């Protein structure tokens, strides 16, 4: 538990480097279970979710060493159950289902519930696995999956779910002599990174980066050394930090090709964008235009940058409309932004944002990971002092965000709570 104390109104300038992609690294960790020999994964962020996934792999019997942004994973699996205590901490733990049933033919994984931003149904995961010959049984809150052999065939996803695509890919790569076709597969850069990792291990995957994947099962996979792609969501967050404070920020170790529509929207909002080979520069012109944004699966506008761009648009000239098409509860942070002086009204899956001239410091509570990031951005632009509480959410996806922001000139400090102080704060907020 803890909070960030932020003195706003300072223009951010300078360079910041982003780390490895959270949404890729977690899946690479799960995929390492498919190999018969150890793997080394580099460019790994030191964030809460990585440490939780480390616990998940260790619970399954793997040896995991994490030092200097590098993971060493020895997949010596002797247990096939992931308990609810771990899945409840991080819903992405469900991603071990595919590797376990693909390599060992069995898995027992606690069924994840909903999360703050939406239900995130797993029916597409289970339906797809069933079509590959996996027998699925639900037993007292657990998913039990067994398969004597993964069968070939065509799986059509009703929605290009990232998690379902990943679980199906990992279940299929060891389907000896079988060919699996995944139609309407997710195309996110993190999916491409997973496929590249598996191919380097010896997997046979065709159509990487496209909506139809053809996977020909091989006999075995070998561990490799691999570096994860940069985190496009962290990159976008820091670009918006420069934009909302009227500054100039260069984000290094960022791939502009992963953020094409997002960068187009920043330019539409009146910002100068320079795409470099290994980074992106944002420069404010001193104003922000109102724009409309709608989230969609990649290559559409990323839902994980929706709260952050809403923070920027709260200071835009005119009225902006942001439509959320992925998660039904992704506007939980809006009431907190309004506490800072924003004028935002939520109607169904749309946020109507009437831009204001200024935000004012206030205490706020992070409702989730990306909503918490949006509150930090708004607090950086607000006049006076702000507090962002419940920073555990933010630590799930950003490594030392306050230290990186300070390098850009932000006045932000982390204050840790004692347990009894945290309890008193939550009961009075």
C-alpha cells in the first residue's frame, strides 16, 4: 500500500526509456514451460505482475531466477495445478493452461473471476481448446483440462481475444504431426513476440502478425535466450505525460510501428510527433485539440491507453468523445478525474469530455492499473498538490514510474503506508 504525492504544473522535458512489455513477458514466461531445456528472457520489467507469474511457475515446479531485468527459467514441472490464491492476484495466470495441456496433457487452473475493468470471459479459451481435442471439466472453481493428444483442425474465434489466441497457440505447437489453424486470431505486437519466441524454440508457425495462424505441431521445443519487445503502453503513457504538461519528451526503446494509430491521434490533437528508429519524440504546441477516439483490437486504438488519453482530452479545447469497445467497466477512473476538475460524463460505453482550462490538485484513488496511470498524468498537469492512492494497481504495470517521471522534471514522491494507516485511509475514502 502507498500513495504518490504530486506537485503539478511542471512542464516535463527530457528522455525516458521504457522497459520490456508486461503483456508480452508474462506470456513468454508461460511459454517457457513448453521447452525441455532452460530459457533466458531479457528486457524484463521489475513489476508486480512479473513477480506473481514467477510465483505461479515456481508453484508448478519450475526454477526461476530473476536478476538485472533477466529471467532464467528451468521448466522442471512436477505440479499441474495453479491455485486460486495466485490466479486471484493476477488474472493473466490463466495463460499457463495452454502450455500445460499442450506439453503434459493435463492442467488444473483456478477459474479467474472478473476484474475491475470488466468480466473478461474465458469461454473463447475453453471452446477453442475443446475443438483441439481437450476435455474440459469445471470442478469447484477450477478448470480441469486433459488431452491424450492435441488434434488438428480449424478454430474460429468469435472475437480476436488476445488471451484465447495465446492459449491456443501454446496448446498447439507440440501437437505432433497435427496442423492447427486459428482463424480471426489476435494480431497484437505481443502475439507476434510470443510467436517469434516459440519459433526460436523450434515451433512451426505460419502467418505471424496476420489474422490466420497455421501451426504445425513439432515433437519438442528447446529453451532459448530471447529479449522481449518494448512496452508500447508504457511508451504511450510517457508520451502523454509530456503532452499533458505542455512539454517535450523523447521516449527511447519504443517502437513507433506498435503505436501507429495512437500517434496519429496525438497529431490530430495538435501535438508534434517525431518517429525515430528506436524511439518517439512528442512536443507540445501549447494547446490540445478535441478529438474522438474509439478503442478496438490491434491495429485499432489500444484500450490500455484509453484512460490516459482521456486525461489529456480533459484539457482539450472543445468536446471530445471516447468510445470503449473492449471492456464494459473501463471508465471507473472518471469520477476521480472529475475530482481534479475535469468535466466528463459517461453514457453507456462513451465518455463525453468537455475540455476545461485547468485542473486542480486533489486526493484520488486508483481503481485499476491504467486508470491509475491516467490519474498520475492528470495530477502532473493540475495546479497544486495531488495524491494518488492505491498505487499497488499502478505497480502491476509500471516499473518505478515515479523515478522515471522525476528524471523528466516531475515533482512526485512515493509515500508508503503502514498496514493500519492503509486500513484507516481506505475506510474513510
